């Protein structure tokens, strides 16, 4: 049995499986404490989590696609985007492609 099996079982709310070894040990390993799931009242009273805003990946108005372009074209575009970023014009590669299309 893995030394992390007891921790995994405790996290999933299961009773740890007994070891299946033929040797008896003189000292027993300490059992991990059971993790109690949150009650419904606790979950409803907690404020919404702060985090990153939703990205294009999770925005239904966007779809990820793949296109093949020449390597030198891609390099030139990245250089131009970096130059414009140094001038204070932050622009994403996907925004540039959208404008060109």
C-alpha cells in the first residue's frame, strides 16, 4: 500500500484500507484525521471567490483554431507586437489576427 493511500482515502471521506502485509509492526502508523465537508449553510454564506477574470478560453464568443503560417511571418509579427508593447500599445496576437480577418 502506498504511504499516501491513507491521506487520499481521508480526503475522499473513506475509511483507510487496512494494510495487507504479513508482518506485524510494533508501532502503528497514526491515522489521518477525517476531513469534514462544508455544510450547505457554510457554502452559501461565504463571499464569492476573487480571482482572474474569465479569459477568451472560457468565453463562448471565442473559439480556438489552428492555422499554419510561415515561420518568418510569425517571427515578424511577434517582433512588431513587442515593439508596440514597448511604445505602450499592449496588443494580443489574437486581436491582431481578428483585425486582419
